[in-house]
């Protein structure tokens, strides 16, 4: 979720996820230094006020020093207690520890119209004891945890393990205690809490249960410490119900989309630095960024040389988003990803025997050839674009962690044999039985280069057959388009063994007119590559 961790598994099976803030204190944050040693923990911890289970703990000395930390057991999956301060909590859900740290880091970096920074305590680590707990002890609702996991499958959540978030300790007292001690009046507390809520909103965040216990102030010799403008200095310290405002959520999605469009326009420019989990590879002449998808135990090849594009195509970003099926015969879907990117994805037919009649000449040729692999499809689309014919943009290939097997008599192993010598950086064949391959294509609404400059799509897309059915093309023009596509493919040394009108994509302008090509006919893009054949066929390999 955008936060980098150092993941440590102890000899007892506990897991510890250290953030950049916690890494310098890794020795003090080992579980035996604050919790696993029960005798030490009991004598060096203090239960803090609040409805949650939260402690201030003094760690064991390590490297000659101890640390004061705050440990709070995470309440994801539990029912949120009733409304506080008039806020309706009926729709609120506790953040998972990974969501909490991601949002806390985002809040710490956010700026608003208020001057200065909104102070918080630093998130240090997430602690996950190995012991499995009973559902009734955790207080979780299974359906809530499963819904959280479906929404964020990249989060390593275990339904029956407990999770604790660990923050640094901030010196001071909470506003409720300051009121009890006479350092603040009740009206001053209300004013301070309202100020905190305003500061949060100005930075694009809201906390459903904002209350005095979450606001830390610092007593001075005579009064509470104030800043240059005379306002009381405070730090905010509770994030289990922190969330973005709807406006910020839209801004985050828009910013990611803008960055994506620019990166796509420059995706084939060399990148010197790759993170350790990603590798540049070239397959059938096409550059990819390769990596594993930890959430599904699958693999992903993203077209281009930019490793920063990889995260946009992780399966959790598009596999479960609302989708529209756009083919009666094939598994082809249109969707908008969680980053507001419009995509089309299709399950490859590689390994399937075409359902064709061997006694019909045109169908026998399809049987003799078989379906292209996803890597061949993308190589062909790149070739067509290089020849100036025009094709939809390939984005990525995703290999699932597992998939449906194909009955032996229906399985076509020719592509698997043909690609057997092409390997992933971790030594596996790029085509493996028992996995589905999904090809991700860009939704055509304009050239990448144009959209990178201005995110104002000039077109919507419609295939030629649908354009004819809707009266946008008459029969003579439709037939001309089909013949022209066939001729242009042949000129590039390619034929479509099953050319159909829905293989050709047209651009529909906002006026409702089909965008013209250089010969006056509607401009055409090729959108189907599963039965395209090069003449003559190239030898298999990485050429």
C-alpha cells in the first residue's frame, strides 16, 4: 500500500514489519524486548485510557538504550462502538494495520491551508504474534475481514492472528487529562478538538471518532506550550478510523492517472534503476518489466522499461473492479482500475484447440496454426504499430497463480513447446500449464502521447461490426474497410486467419462522427491478434 517494510520473522514464528522510522530501533523492537518476555512487559508497561487496548511500554535496553513506545492492538473486523460527539459511525470500519500506516504516512506528508505540519507520532512497526486466536477472543466478524482482504489482496492478513501497531511515544498529556488537571477549560477542549478536525480536513482527511483522548498537548512551567502564533501545540495520535475525504480520494486517483498517462507515453525510455523485486526482460523483441505478484502467487510482465508502471497492473488493481463483458464468444472485459485507468482485459486462448471443422479449408488452416500465445499477440501488435498500420496498445500480461486445466484431447501444446527455451529471470518457462494468461490492453480513446499532454480523451471506440449495426457505416463502406484491412495486413506480411468486423476498432468523435483516416475512410485500429500469422512465420526465440 505504498509503504516499504523490512519484514522479520522470529524464531518463534512472530512477524515484525519495520518501517523506515522503526528500522534504526530494530533491536529494541524485537518482540522479546517489549512483549514476548511477559515478566518484562508486565513490569514495564502502562495501560492507557481509551476504548481500545493500548499500552505505553519501556523496551528492554539494546545497544545501550531503551525506547518508550506505544503498542495498540488493532481492531480490524470488529464493530465500531457507537457515535461520539455527534459523528455517525454506522458505516465506519476500523483500518487494518497496513491501511492505518499507509494513511498515517500520507497524512504526515500532506499539506493544507494551515501553516506548518500536522504533528503525529511516527509509525515504527507492525507486530504479529504467531499464536492463532479464537474468533470470540479477537471480536472480529469474519465477513468484515474477508471483505477487507478482497479489497486489498496485497495485504498479508491472517484471519486468526492478532496485529499490533507500534508508534513512538510522544511526551505530553492528552487534552482530556489536561482538562481534568485544570490546564484547559471544557470550552477550550472543544475549540482544540474542532481545530484538529479542521486541520485534518484541510489536508484531506477525517476521523470519525475525533475526541480529546487523541490530542496530545505538552505542559510547560506555567501553561501549555504554544507555537509562534500563540495557539496550543498539539500532536494527533489515533488513526484506526482515519480516512480520506471524498475530495482527496478523487484527487489521489486523478494524480495517479495523470502520472500513469505520462509514464505510458515514455514507457520505452531506458531506466537505470530497478527495485530488487523487478527485472527488465525482452521476449520476442518486446521489452517488459517482470515481477511476481505476491498477492496471488502469479507473475506479471508489463510492457516497456519503466518499473514504476508495474504497480498499476497488479491484479488487485483491476481483477475485482466492476467490469463489462464486451464479447459474446470470448472472456473479454472492460473495467476501470482502482487508479482510475480504463483497461480491456482478455483471457488468452493459448493451449486451447480451436473449435474448427478440419474439412473446411479456411477452418483447417486455423487448426493447423493454433492460437497465438499472449507474448506473440503483443509482439504482433507492436509490429503493426511499427509498420504504421495501427493497433490498440498492449499494456501487460498477467499469469494467474493457478487456472483451469484443459482436457488432454483438447490441449494444444505447440506454443508451450515453441516457447520452452524462453525463461523468466527466476528460471521458469514463460508459458506453464495449469495457469491462465490474461492480456491487458489499453482502452482506445486517443494516442498515449496526446493524453500525456492533456487528459481529455478525443475519442470513444466502437468496432466496425457494431458501427454497421448502429447505422454509422453503410454496407459498401463496411466492406471497403474489411478489404483495406486485409490488404494492409498483407503488405506488412501478416494475415488474419479469421478476419471479422469486430476485429477492427474505429474512433468515434464527440460529434458522433467516425474519425477519418488518410484515405477518407474511417481510421482503423487492429484489436484482435489471437489468429494473426506472419508470412513466413518467424522462428521461436527472443529475437
